[in-house]
C-alpha cells in the first residue's frame, strides 16, 4: 500500500513537473515566436519607409538651397573614336536667372564644332562666344543629351545600391535597367531606350534634397553582328560656388543691345 501510495505520489510529481515544464516551454516558444513576428514586422516597416525604396526625384531648379551650380553632360555613340560625341558644359544661376553653356559636337576624327548658348533677362542667345544672336528656343534633346529632368519619374522604380559620398555630399546610389528608362524627345529626335538591346542607368541622388547629382546610362544596340555602345552622362558640381555670368556686351549682339 505504501509502495502504491509512494508510487502514485511520484507519478503525480512527475506529471506536475512535466506539466510545469511543458507550460514553461510553451510560454518560452510563444515569447520567441512573438519576437520573430515583431522582428519581421519591423523589417517590413523599415523596408516600406526606406526612402531609397521609393525616391521621388526633384529638379535642381526646384531646390531652394541651391542658387547656382555647374553641370557637365555628354553623349557618346560608338567606341573610340565614337561616331558622334557631344559634350555640354554650363554654369547656371537662379537669381537673377542666367546660364552660360558651351556645346561641343565631334563626329569621328573631325575637329569639334563648338558654339555657345546664353540666357539673361529671360532672353535666349546663341553664338560664338564673342558674337550673339537672339533665338526663340533650344532643346538639348536635339543633341541626344539626356538631362535629369527627363528621368524624374523613374526614381521609385530603381533599386538602391548604396549610400555614398560624392564631392563631399551624401548621395543615394540608385540603379535600374532598360525597362526603367523612358523614351525621350519627339519623333524626329527621340532617344528610344525601348529599342536598345540592353541598358543600365545609375543615378546618384542628393540624400537630403533628392535632386540628381550624377547620372550614367550605358546602352547597347545590335546592328547585325555588330554591337554599338551608347553612353550618356551628367554631373552637377560647385553648388552655390560658381563665378558670376558676365552680361553680353552691346557691341557683341547682332542687331543691337541685349534686352
């Protein structure tokens, strides 16, 4: 009898201990599962709030903290020597509005053709740098130049590569491919990335103001057994630190004084 009672008490003790241990294991498992769930929630929330996951790009003209700057853009069609190579360098000021641009166009091994564009007092001029003519408009797309303003809509489509530093500025490096690039320009001067066989785009975007500081596009176009390489680039620099744009002298303007 005592043996039976003792055995029963031992069994009860084991059952009670096992039950307590099972409860403890269950609570610990529940705690760990809750931790995992909370971690997953934070990861999802962080990804959703990560600005590099959906960067809304801005035009530099809309950034109040930048009043003046320098840019350099290029288009290169073909390998060395490229069949066509266009370079555009400019200085821009917002207040008062003015810009001074040099355009260089080279075909093969020929001597570059260079001309200048100037805007002052709301009027656009073109010329040699010493003689100027008033013109109605000028679109850099006609020179197959891609500008950041052509790509403002693609920011949310691009993947983040890294946060980097470029000329002392913190920038977000974004990357995309052919499917992310729009066709640019009109029917006669269109830059049709949809007709390329391969293309990549890299943007370096100011981490605070979200304007494009640097751009690089590389594309391939197959023509039979040949592959033509096409490259586009842009970089802005010298923010709020460019020399004043000198006004056109009256004796340099064809037909009279600048307006």
